[in-house]
C-alpha cells in the first residue's frame, strides 16, 4: 500500500503524450497550445486613431491656431489619407489610419464644428495624443505566445489578430469510462431494494468534459468472460480506460486478475486513503 503522494508521483511519471492535432482557433479554448506564436506584422499595423474627432498638425496649435477647416473624413477601413494644408484638419474615426501630415487627435467632445470648421474648446493639447502608434504593442516577428500555454479567451483574441485560423494543440486522449457490478441500474430506472443507480460514470464523464475531453461509456456485469472480452477490445481502441468498481478484494472483483492476464502492467493497487483505498493504476503499451 502506498501514500497518496506516492501514487500521484507514479501517475505523473507515466503520463502519455497523445500527439498533436490542428484545429480551428474557435474550437481551441482551454486546449494546450503546441506551437510558438509570432506576430505576422506590427501590432497595431499602422498609426491608429483611438478617438473620434479631428487630426491636426500640432505645430499649427503651437503657433496659436484654434480653428481648423475640415478637408475630409478618414473612416476606419479607408486607405491612409493625406492632409494638404498644414493649418487644416481631417475628421477621423476610431480605428482609422492617422492621416499623413497630422500628429495629434482631438476628440469631438472638445470641439465645436460649424460650417466645415472645427474650433477647439479646450486650451491644452499634448502632441501625439489619442494615437496608438504602429508596432507599439508588438513588432513583426515577435513571440506573443509560447508552446504549452493553456489557451484562454485572451489567446483566442491574440491568435485571431495574427491570423491563426488553425492552431496546433495537444491531442486529447480517446477515453472509455466503464462501470461494473450487477447492483447498478441506469439513472432513468427505479432501483430495486438491492440495487443502486449508475452515478459514478456520469460524474467521471462530466469531470472529463470540464477538461474538454469527451468519453464513451459502458457497463459490464460481473461475468469474467464478458469483462475480459470487453476490456481486451477497449485496450486496443482507447488511449485511456477508467474503471469504476471491480478492483477490491471481493469474490466478484475480477478486474485485477483479468487486467494482468491481458498484459496490463500494474503500477500500484492500494492507496492509504479513505474512501478509495482499492485504487488500481496500470499501463498497457502507451495507454493507462
């Protein structure tokens, strides 16, 4: 019999790499990234306006100008525009490219616009205000995520911004969860006095689901031939088999002997814990 700490150490020493697969970014939440991510261009990719308002050349403000004729409107999604008159302005929208010959953005809330002229209603400006400059967040080719990162909503957004429509992630195991015992009935059945409902499988499957792992299930009666035939088949079809029941010292606990006969290496059986003392863990080829 071993301690819980010893059992956990043995389990961690026999973890299995199930490989790598490529999946859509939108389906990768909570998966483990298996590639480094680098920016494919500067972020932001251009000098980006961060407020709706006007763009001016700060030098004109420094020289005392407070009213600016509006030359044009620069909307988000439009090619970069160029201001022709240094003492004029362009209306700019959040997300648009800062027009050439401008270097400062003043928001609409600080302006009065009449007859095509924008007049400042504030006294102080800071040069380059309200501009998110090209490459300020990340330069092209810069690493932004490391392999083995658990993908969160933040990584989803980042991946989208660098064009990662498909991502490499750790492949999840194919899992079978098996309950055993003649005393078990399905949850939609009314148990007899000597029966209980098959609840452990539902708990185990739900726990796996919280890790994005889907699992198949089966129930085996206390019949050695049936158990051996099914386990033999599942050992070849699944990466991980989780068994509920059948590994204690009772006369109908056939699993330890059958697993041994099928070539599964027992790594430990009993743990110093209550409940759960008859906990069995083994390895078959590259499966657990």
